[in-house]
């Protein structure tokens, strides 16, 4: 495959709370020079340290992807990584003044809406697609998850998502170079099961979560006491369950929005291989842990 590298045409600003830490941060997306890839910069730290967005720097995959380098940490990077990948951005600098990327509406839509108005800047260098010398497969026997990456003439991904959920069922999603990422993948929001919420809060996760930035799936009948408890965690007066099994009056963008969000995550995580992967990806029950392990194994194989 051929083509030039691209970066942002100008800088963009976002702010909001982080999904897991609940901390409020300001984020600035900036153009990056040729061959620089995606770099995170912590502007609140004295040395303004940078973290290269590559799989070797992944340090946590509990419900999101975290990268670190020495004192610098960036939490929940997958949505912005996915947005840049889906739009075709090769090089960018992401400045953060706190530990976590803002969750915004739980999807990549706010980034897409901002960047697409201006288009991208073509750079005077060819894009270097990552070519596989052979197939790669990563499995997790405990969860039953697997990811297979095979050489191909063009990039594509197919995933199957199965949470053993009566509400979600088995969902599948596809992406390739002809897919309208912004309309079909990027708008899809993150999700959580109702019965997981209190456990996640107790384990210092989803502190910034609410019904405005996540789809909440109510798999089992919830008591009034449970609803009141979760409402307090969300700082809301009242919560209701729809007939479809979702919390509050939620309108899904697609019947399989949760499966499509898993594709959003996969594209963001696999980008940690260090560039655009010219391969066919197949995945069953993908998640941040196995996604980033696949990206790391791929980089190790190429070295």
C-alpha cells in the first residue's frame, strides 16, 4: 500500500473528567512532525515528560489502557488513539495536564467532530505500513479470548463479542479501509454492566462514570435499594431501567453499539504496534489486556 503521512491541520482543546480516576484534565491535540507517531506529553509535571504510544509502555489494562514512562502516566488512551487511527493521522502530540484523558461522552465522537471540520494536513513523507512476515495468534485460556493477526494486502478487522448476556447477545463488528469509521465505529460509547458498578467503584475504577458517558446494561432485576445506591454513586436523584434493559432513557446509536465500541477499543489498542498495520485481524472477546499483548507480541516479532 502507498500513501503519504498525515497530521492535524491545527490544535484542538478538550477538557473533562477521567472515567476511572474522576480527575479533571485539559487536553490539547497538536500536529506532530513526520515519523514521530503518537506521543503523550504531561504538561503538569516539571520536566514535561513524554510517553511514546507503543505497546512496551503499557502498564495497566484494567478496564482501559494506561501507558507510562518513568514518572509520566496517561490513563484511558484508547479512544483518542482510535480516533486518530480511524481518521488516518500518523503523527500527533497529545498534551495532558493530569493523569487521565477526559472521557467526554464515552466515544470518539467529540474528537472526530472537531478534527473533521478542518481535514488533515498531508506531510512530505510516505506512510510506512507495518507488514507481517508471518501470522501471529495470542490466546487467553482463562477468558477464552483470542486475537489472530495475518498478513494481508489491506488492513481489516473482524471481532465477535460475547458477554453471555441476554440483553447484548453475541455481537459482531467489521472494519476495513472502506468503513466510515466516524459514522459507524467512532460514535459508539463505552459500556458497563449494572451489577459491576459497585465493585468497580470499590476498586478505584469508574470514579468519573455516569449515565452521560457510558451505556449501563441491567442484566438482572435491580432492587430499589440497588438503584438508590448507584444513584448516589452517580450523584443523581433517580435512576430508571428501560424495558430494553438499559439504565435511564437511553437511545442506542446502533442495536450492536457495544460490539462496535469494542472495535473502537481494538483499533486504538492495536495502534500501539507503532503505526498502521497492514494485516487482517480476527478477534474473539477482545479486551484491553489481550489487545495490547497482541500489539506487544507483534512489535517483538518485528524486532
